[in-house]
C-alpha cells in the first residue's frame, strides 16, 4: 500500500505513461492532418463528444466506487482479524494460564491467511511460528489458515479439559475463533468473486475510445495546442480508470494492494511480546510503499 503521496503520484504517472504517450502521438497526428493536409473530415462537433465524456465520467465513478468498496471491506475485515488475534492472545494468557505455543500459533495465522489470499509464499514465517505438531497436522490441507484455527481450537479444548476450566470461559475463546473464521470467509469471498467484467473491462475501453475521439472535437478551436489540451483531459480519464483497476483487487502483489505482510507482523509483535518471545521490529515503508 502506498503511504507517501509523492510516491503514489509518481507510480500513477509511471503506470499511465504508455497510454498517455500513445494518446499524445495520436493528438499530434490529428493536428498535422488537419492543419497541414486540411483533412476537414477530422473536425467533429463538440456536443456529442461532451455528452460522451459526461457518460464516461459517470461510468468510471460507479466502477471506482465499487472497487473502493471492495478494498475498504477487505481492510475492515483485516481489522477484525487483528483485533480478534489480540483478544485471543489476551485470553490465552489470562484465562488459560499462559500457553506461549498458542500465541505463537495464532501469530502464524495471519501469514497463512496472507499466503492464501494473495497466492504468496509465506511458508518460512509459518514454519518459524507454528509449533512442530501443528505444522505436521496442517500438511496437505487445502485451506491452511482454517486448518491452523482448527488445530488451535483442539489445543484449547485439551487445555480446558486438563485445567477443568469453566465452560463459559471456553465459550469466550471459541467465540473469538469463530469471529476469525467469519472474517476469513469474508476475505475469501472478495478474493473468489472478482469485479464483474462489465466494471473491470468496459470502462477502460470506453475511456480510451473517448480519448481517441477527443482531439477531433478540439482541433479546430485549439489548433496546434490541441495535444496539450487533449492530453490534460485524457490524463484525467486515464487516471480515473487506473485508480479503479488498482483498487479492484485488494490482495494483488502491487503497491496498491492491502499491506497484509505489515499487518501480519503487527499481529505477531502484539501476540509474542507479552509472552516474552523475541520478535523482529515492525515493517517500515520502502520507498513510500508498505508490503
């Protein structure tokens, strides 16, 4: 996730540069054909293009709202993951009488979740934090984050039976595990249900088409400075399309995705420091980007 505004603007311009270069070359071609070769057919009325631009902006606005809704819901669910992991660590320490192994296993959970959502490799962190018996138990499981929660639940049951802890206390801890499973299900729903193709593909095609038509309606009025005026307006449409496409997949391995590794490290620190297990420091932004 980009946390430096200057870096974010630079990334947006860099990723839009190829499209803007093509549109700029097209603008120059239109001006030369109209001014030098007097191709009057290139002069098009302004009103239809203005109406088309208004429609494109509305379309992009709806798509960007839907994309941001997905991104923000993912961030909200990760917030629930963070809060419930902290609550589990507190309950394990205060109600179960310690169990650093359970805190360490829960610290491995967000790494496994990140690996499953983003199809990334966090096996080293999972192996580092997960107790050996749990590591063996989840081998071959299709859904490793859920498998970790299942094994933690079994370990909690054993500890409750061994210490003869009251069932109400056990219910509090089990409710935390259920809330984690519910938040994970919401994240998996976002991952498994991509934005409809009508929102992900058509806006880009329509925006690019508008940018191609745009200089035809400006060339008679602006003349040789048409590339400047057309490029400035085209930049707005290209940027709007790029913003929506960046936000629609919050788990992608890009500077615009959720900082899942950073959040996983934060959870690890919050869980392991109270039980005196050495941990690394928090992850800091690299060139204005959190991983």
